[in-house]
């Protein structure tokens, strides 16, 4: 997916060097904070929607799978991620799916990328704030009450995709709406002490 220059400036898409630096930082964070797992592999839980499950890409193209592979390449014994995600899920739908999934905490790393479908369906950023706080509290609990083990991933700007270009709202309006949702996410994560 190709990002607009506005999206790059706002931090939704990074260059390769920046991505590598963030993965190295995350790997260092995991090593420095120790492993809560009793088995050889760090346990990774990836929560989200179509971006997390990798709609339209092979299993090895999913970003959580790529992250785990990169961390292994950097010398960390990270198991395959448990992915709880489905195309079209909102925050509420992900939460319901988590209730129905046999999760076995604590996880050494929990990532969360959710909210684009709330935005797509016309949800307000402040409603997202309330739901996201609750979901992130659950994520921290799943990480053994370790907020330093939870990573909130910003929403990509779907307005720059072919699908977004055909949306009647227009790419500019979509980008502004995504920026507003990501601002809420940054604020909630900062207040909870999350990355």
C-alpha cells in the first residue's frame, strides 16, 4: 500500500530505517523487561481487524507474522503470534471475540490495531476513546499487568488505497478522520503509559 506524504508526516507510515529501528527498540524492550513465559518462546498476542489478519495477503504477509519473524531474526525466541482478528471488526466486535476465545495469559507481547471499521462506519472519535480505553485495559491484563508489553498500532490511512479513492467521502476527508482517530489513540496510550 502506498501512503500519501500527509500520512508519512503524521507518522502512519515510516521509512524502512525507521521501521527497523522501532523493531530493534521493541526487541530491546522485551529483552530488558524479561520474559514471563515458562517455555522457550516469548508469547505474542495480536489483536485487531483486517489489517492484523492480513486481508488479501498470504499468512506470511501478515504484519504480526512479519514482526515475529523479524524479532526471531534479531535473536529473540518469539513464537508464532496468536492472532485474534477478522476483517470488518470494530472495537466492540473484537472485544466480543476476545470473550469467546480461549486466551491464556500472560502474553509477553500484545499488539492492538483496531478502530478503522469504527471510523469507516461513521463512529465518533470520542466514542472510540471510551471503547479503546476498555480494550487497552484488557490488553494490559493479558500482558500480565505489564503496560510496557502492550503496543497500540496507529491506523493506516485507507483513503490512499484504490478502495479509498473510490469512496464518496474523498481521500482528504478520510485522512482527516483517520488522523482524528489516531490522535485519540495516541492520547489514550500516553495516559495509560503504553507505546
